[in-house]
């Protein structure tokens, strides 16, 4: 097996790693801002473009649908061509998506505009853990992951908090100019990343400076899928994205349907996202291997309870539900750390593993908002869809126990040779 990039040097010696993390943070914040642009403006887009809740749900699901098809190729491309080019391309595409949303004139043009995000998003969300695995040693990975995972949340908060309370009044209620502003911010983040971005120094064999072909990068996917821990992590990813995309894409509209104004709903929807920022900083640092499974189970049960409270409550109890919903933000960093720390994955194959991870996740990302939109049209409210999200999280808590057993079994076996396909009992 070729040596790992991190096996011949100490990543903690790379002082530039914090600059790389800052550039990545800006890229991921723009990712969150573009995602967060539509939810607080649903009522205006729906009226102007004559969209039902089911239609709007399918629009919200458009980019994860494309993401599913493109995540695996994007993971291979990142492994092959490196982070600087890949993440820059990703930011350009999500900026284009944001601009085209502002120019949409009907359902089809809005759907296509949102779908383009699915071409650029994988380069950022898959490139991020790849960057962490290369530039940071195991001691710093939890901290670095916690920092970069605050970025999409802060980007989403910026969109939720400014759409109806700042930009819409500033632009005379023009949702087009509001979405166009977010696209411009994303483009500027891309310029900053291009200036700051570097490839890892020439330390051992890396995909960027080796003679590996692109076709060989694709061969690792079926080999990774043979590992039981990887399979379970993919199921956990699916369920996590189902909950988060379903709840957070519709949360402003859920709150508005409960009696809030559009501006109030947008601001209150930032509460779980803001608290989730703190969770994403703290949880990865606490999630040492021995704690990960109990933490996963506790987070999943808490998130399930939050969905039920949000769907049935008002006043102070609703506030408690929104606070508890922030727990769901801790799922992604824990299951990503599980995947990153697997000896069969490592930094050299993190792009491929990340492609699988986010492909499975975005299947849930498609179904989540679509499910809530269809359920709302069918029942006249969001209670049924939120109940489904709660039940799915309870099932995931049982799956977390299975993941713990698989991890113990995996650690007692000789890792398979991913590069040659030779397998041990693992």
C-alpha cells in the first residue's frame, strides 16, 4: 500500500494549515449562505412564480438530487487534481447558482438554477474533510473540523437574518436583488480562496504529484463499500441529512404557518442554527472514540424530541424545541470523524470516502424537504412530516449501537489493502 501523505511528516509543523482553514471557512460559509437564501423567501418566490408547497419542496431538493449523481466523481477529481482548483471550481458554480436563482422566471428556471448548486457543492463539502485529513494531525482534527463546520451554519444564519429584516426592505421587497447579493458574496469568497489556497507540500506520495490516473481513483469506491463500518456510516449520513435538510429548509415556513410574520420566522429560525454553531465547535473536541457512540445516540433522541415539540407547540415550549433542534448539528462531525479515522481510509482516500458519504447523505437531503412539502400539501400542515423525521432519528439511534459493534470488530482485524483490493476478514 502506498504511504499515507501524513505518514512521513507531522502536520502540526505546517503553520500554513490555519490559513488554509480560514480560506476553507469562507468557501463553506458562502455554501451555507446560498443554501439559506431561499427558505426565508419562500412566500415571495411562491407567489411570484406561482409555486405550490410541493413544487417548492422539489425546488429545495433539486441541488441534492444533482449532488447525488456528482459527489462520487467529484471525490475522485479532488483526489486527482487537488484542493485549490477543485474548491475554486465549486465556489464558482455555487455563485452561478445563486445568480441564476435571482433571474428565475418560473418553476423550471428556478429548479435548474438550484440544481446547478449540486455541481459545485460537492467540491466544497467533500474537499473540506480532505483538507482536514491532509493538513491536520489527529490531535488537531476535532478542533479544525469544529471550526470549519461553523461556516455553513453562519452563512445560513446570515441569509436567514438579513433576507427579510435588512435586504428585502433595502431593495424595496425585491427577492431577486436579495438572492443576487448572496451570489456576489459567494463569488468574493471564491476570489479569497484562490489567493490563499495551496496544495500540501511535497511530503510523500500524494494523489496530486503521483502518476495515478483518474480511472484508478474510481477503483477505490467498491473496495471502500466492502467495509461494514463504511456501510453503516453511509446509512447514518442518509438519516442525518434527511432530518437536517427537511427541518431547516422548511423551518421558516413552519414557524410562519404557526402564526409568525415572515421576518419573525426568519429570525427565530436562526436560533437552532446559532446554537448549533456552538455545538459544532464543542462536540468534535469531546467526541473521542470511546464517547462517540453514546453521544450519537443522545443527539439523535434529542433531535427527535425537538421535531415533535416544534410540530405541536407554541410559546416557551416552541423555544425549547428550537433549542433542542440544535443537537442535530452534532451528527455530521461525529460520523465524519469515524470515517476519517478508519485505517482503511486515511487522508489519501478521504476524497473518495467523502464522495460516498455525501452521496448517501444527499439522498436524504433530497427526500427531507420533498417529504415535508408533500406531507404539508396532503395534510394542510407540517405535523405529519415532522413526525416522520422524529421516527427516523429514533431508528438511527439504534443504528448507532450497531455502528459501535462494527467499530470494535473492525479494530480487531488487519485492515484490507484498499489499493490492491486484497481483503482481510474486515
